[in-house]
C-alpha cells in the first residue's frame, strides 16, 4: 500500500545512520504517478497549473483542506503519463511530484516536528548512486537543493491552508460532479470534490470581498474558475488515448 499517494516506503533521513546512503541520480520516469487522477496543488502553482488542468478542492465544502489538479477522469488513471512513463510535453508538472523521492512528514500532526524522508525504493546499493552526505557528513549539493525545494514547498502549503480557511469561512465552496460521456457509451461521474460557486462569490458583501482581495485569495479564486474549462481538454485527452473496447 502506497503512503502519501506516491511513496512506497518513506524513510526518515538520519545524518548519522544514513551517512553512506546513495540514491539514484535522477527520476527514470513518472510511472510512480501513473495511477493518480488528481494531485495536491499549492496556491503558488495556480497560474502555471491553470493552463493545463482543472483546479478543484478535494473533499466537502466543510472539510476541503487543499486544492488539487485533476489529471484524469477515471479512477487510477493519469492522462498525462504515457506508456513509457513520460509526462506530457509542454505541460506543467505539479511540485508535489517534482519533490519525489523526498517528502516532509509530520508524525505528530501538529506541524511542530517535521521529518525529511526519502522513498526507500530510490536508494541504491553499492557505489552506483549519488551520495546524500559528503565525507565530513555535510549535505551534498544535491541534498541541499532538495531540502531547499522542500522548504519552499512547505511554505506554499501553509499559504494554501490559509486560503482554504478563508474559503471555508466564506462558505463559497459547493460540491461538484463531472459527468463523463464518451461516444454514446453509458456515462459515468467524477465526484468527491468541490468548486467555488461564482454566484455566491459575486454576492459577497464588500467587506468580505475586500478581505479576500487583501489576502490575495480573490485573484486565485478567479484563476480556479477559469481553469475549470480544462475539463473539456481532459475529456479530449482521454478520447485520444485509446479507443473504447468493442462489445
């Protein structure tokens, strides 16, 4: 069972215990994400992600805690990873995936103690991989870059949680279901997420709108609403991937 969506066995890094640890030098491909039909997204990514994906909010209007990018319209199917594990050319790759094989874990759930982890499946035996620590036990440049990326990502997550809190308080979110129909075949639905109700947004009192505007959330909401047009592009990508089986 994968943990944290894409990590087989996240292992907490220990500078002493893992002094000689080596990992594969680069991602071979994105097969590890091929079964994801959505992925967490931070608000810092909205402008880039909105060009390619519908941005929605996972969960119910009362419990939604993070934006997500829809990657597919079927369970366990990422339309942006091909049979060779390559990500679709000229499309944005969410930061959640780009930080792999590293991840920050919060064992207590309080945010007070964060552990840097690595997926054990990425560890190399022998001298073939790239070291995480040098002979003096200091971070190698590769690990330093990874830690910097994790720190930036974590700050973006915290900013996203602040925006989500504003959304819940303003009761702007409503449940959404996407109806998928293909070439006259029986349709199916994609659900379990919510979107901003544009009518409610337009009716917000001026004071509430000003609060959203001052925090920067208002512009993000309109980026989200515009991104929903990408559902049609997802449907077209699904139709182009493979023909329906004949019965």
